[in-house]
């Protein structure tokens, strides 16, 4: 899958813009022109495309700060500054905030947002 992390232009291609939508259309068109129909996923003889990536929306940005988990199974407190944050329900399910965790076990007690 091509994302803004892997495309040759190293651009965040935002699907909320005309340019982003044109790029997206061309990507799908090119896939269907290069892959033989016998390899397409289909429903009722119509090709299907499954999409999943909130990262194609420029409203989705990561946070520069991280917290290292030590595996000590103790509670940690962390604060993050979200500069120019826009809460516009752009995440999956209309959410405004996503926690990305790379740990086998993780629990959250409370998340508080404060405007400064």
C-alpha cells in the first residue's frame, strides 16, 4: 500500500483536497489497468476496493513526544502538547484522538484535554 510514508514524492497526500483525490483515483485506475481481472476481488462480478487509513487525511498528525514503557506494570503520567490541534471528528468512528501503542499490554486510566 502506498502512503505518504512510502510514496516517491514523500508527500502527505491529503484526500480532502482535489490533488489528493486525483492522485487517489489515478492509483486505483492504474492498479486495475495493470492487474489482470482474474486477480481482482469481486462481488456480483464488480471489482471491489477496500480502504482503511486515517493517515490519508491531513487532519491526522502524530505527536512528537513519546513515553517509553518499561514493562514494570506501574502507572505513568504523561503530558503531550498538540500544536494547532483541530478536533473535527476525523478519526475512525468520528473520534478526535487516537492513542498509538506498541506494547503487548496497555491500560489507560484517564485522558484529559486542556486548551491553553
